[in-house]
C-alpha cells in the first residue's frame, strides 16, 4: 500500500510541539501515534491558538495531561484509518470536534457532551494537532469542502463554541444584544447572533483596532465599553474573560435579561452579585462551556460566514514557530492566530 500505511508500523517518527509541566515549549521527535479502534490519523493543515493554549502554556489548565502537544482548533486531511472505522476515508478533508467523550455518562446522554465526566479534549487531555500527525476518534471528524480553506475550517471549532453561547441566550430577534469583547469569541458570537435573528446588536471592545475589524466584518455598531454606562441590554455576552467586562456586564442587563458567561475566569475568582436585583428584575445568568453538541451546526453555518471568517485570521505562522506565534498574540493586532503546515 501507500507510504502512509507504513505510518502504522510503529517506528515512524514525526515532529510535534510539546508543552511541559514547567511551561516550556519545544519541538520534539516522537512516534507517529498508533491508531486505536475507531480512530483515524489526520495530517493537520491549519491549527488555531486560543486562550486555552495560553493557559496550558503559562499557568496550567484543568484536565491538561502534561507533557502535551497542544492544538484543538484544526482541520486537515485523513491519511490513515484504523480498525472499525467506516464513514471517513483517506484523503477526506476534515474539521475536528476536539472533545473526546464517553458517550454513555448522564451528561453525554443528555446532549451535553461538553460536561462529560470522562471528557478528554484533543490538545489538552490527549495529543493535539500541533504536530505532523494527530490521532482522533473517527466520530470527532466532520468532512468539509476543502475549498472553504484550511484556516476557515480551523475556525469551525470556535464558531461551534459561539453557536452554543448564542443558543444559550434564547431567542435574539427584537432583543437588544450586547457582546462584550471583540476577540475571536466576541466576533464569532456577534456574527452567529445575526444569523440567529439578532437585529439590534452592539459589540464593545476597548481596543480601537478590534472595533475596526468588527466594522470590516459587518458589525456596524462597535463601541468602546466606557461609553455604555447607563445603557441596558436584553442579552449580554461576557466574551472578554476580563474582570472589568464581567463587572460591567452585571450592570447592563435589562429586566428579564440574560447574561451569558463565555469568558473563562480564574477557577477561584468570585464576584459579588445583587440577589435582590436578580429576583426583582428576573435576570438569568447562564454559563456557556465549549461547544456542547454544536460542531455540526457550525459546519453548516461556516460556509455563510466564510468571507468574514477570513478577515479574522492573521498572517499565519509556521507550526514550528509556535512560541513566536504565541508571543505575537500579546500584540493583539489580529483576531485569530493560526499555525500552518508545509
Ligand atoms: N466558553 C467557551 O466555550 C470559550 C471558548 C473559547 C474561549 N473562551 C474564553 O472567552 C474569552 C475570550 O476569548 P477570545 O479568544 O476571544 O480572547 P481574546 O483575548 O482574543 O479577546 C478578548 C477581547 O476582550 C477585549 N476586552 C478586554 N477588556 C474588555 C472589557 N472590559 N470590555 C470589553 N472587551 C474587553 C480585548 O480587547 C479582546 O479584544 C476568554 O476568556 C477565553 O478563555 C471561552
Ligand atoms: Zn480554543
Ligand atoms: Zn460522557
């Protein structure tokens, strides 16, 4: 058979990015992963870096299995299929739902696989896509048209998180919607909100460059959050992951309104809330964690958002320049930093 099949013989090696418990990044030579039953081997073409990767790198992130090869927002080609696989074929171009779940626990059965008690995300709890090859369960692969572009396909994962957040907010039509934060999450939440019926949407970010990018993808009403005080909104997405944004969000929710908590704060961080106001004004606070079972919905939605999604992606970095790519994120000039593979 093809050379690709020789990847199975157990002694082929590949290069991979590795993050150690000591928060060091290096490029290692390691075994091409052996495929378990129901698994396929993917050769990534584009892989995004997000806040989760920064947590894994800098402080640690719950569920991380160090040393870890990061990379959970990716798309690439199927180069080998393991025993018992049936739907996906070699050569298929796939976007990947990184959440590997048991499928049998209470939360999986309830359609909340993001809360699976055995959740092992690719790139966090098992080896990710910042490598020449990554092994994944076939059921996590979604075949997409290659013409959509590898970078856009790698944005399907964050879009799925945005779709979950938007669905968590309830109906959006004729409600005043505010998205706090104009990073990848805020932008995708804003774009998805419009597709889900929002007709009165404001995005707020203190950084002028982010507001310009928002305008360029069709989010006309992009403002500095400092100008919002006194306003009220029926739906507020806290998609900044910043304490000032959360504090402000709590002041901006209208009667019967909903605050959707998307931003990830420190595990032990707490903030006072006013229970009288929650009671009196019938306010809902809802958490939105990862993408639940919305990956397929994001696969279906992304072709409509392709042009906007492309504008969110910065000049890509070569995979082996992972550390430089992470450093560049601090500059905040682009929305999504991605790695590409030769
Ligand atoms: N719930 C989920 O499923 C999920 C998925 C991915 C990321 N996240 C989290 O969502 C948050 C945002 O992720 P991201 O990738 O977009 O990050 P990002 O850093 O790219 O974007 C954050 C944005 O918030 C802006 N910001 C800072 N302070 C603000 C304030 N006071 N008001 C409004 N905006 C403010 C920043 O200028 C920046 O543009 C992070 O906390 C991340 O960990 C959650
Ligand atoms: Zn991510
Ligand atoms: Zn489960």
